[in-house]
C-alpha cells in the first residue's frame, strides 16, 4: 500500500480559499527567513490564485518581482526545505505544509495562472497538518 497523499480534500479546499500565506526557508547554515505572499490582483478586479495544486502531493507558488533580496529563492537553491503556513483568522484555523522545493525558471510554464511571475517554486509536499483553534485572535477582514 502506498503512502496516503499529504494533501487531503479538507487541506486543498482550505488552501484554495486563502488570500495569503507565510513561507519559511533556511540557508545552508540554518539561518531562517520567512515572508508574506498574497494573491495578486488582475486588471478585471479578480485575484490570481495564491497557489496551484496540480495533485495531492504538489503545490506551486509563483515568484514575483519583490524586494530583490532573493531570500526565499536564494535559500531554496542551497536548502530545498520549505514550510508554508496558511492562516484563516475567521475560522481560527491554520494549515502547515512542509516539503522540498525546486525552482522552475520557465516563466511561461504557468503564465495562464500568473502572467507576471518570474519563476515558480514547485513543492513536493511531505507533510500537511491542520490546527483548529490555533490560539489565533478572532478577526473579521473588512
């Protein structure tokens, strides 16, 4: 029997609803970095997807022009370990997704989802876990 896919139906549904995530990486010496990633607006007022979930073992995160420090990408080039934290303050729930990342430099490979992305972080998901009542303050976004 093969291992069950780490991304359950509940995980996929939760992740697809989120407007932002926190991504954590570390360099070769273990110095860590975390940063915010949010949905990008489209010209029509809708938003691009936060991530793509091609299957129950894979997440794809677009990389857009940012502060040009390349902390996330630079870390992943020397240490592929990655963690994504999806937070829903309304439901007071989080999903932590951990895995190994590779960089897809073909900006056109997913341009139908993210026309302005420079590259993509392709994550092989090793573990995904929900935490309900995650000690988050209740918050309603306006």
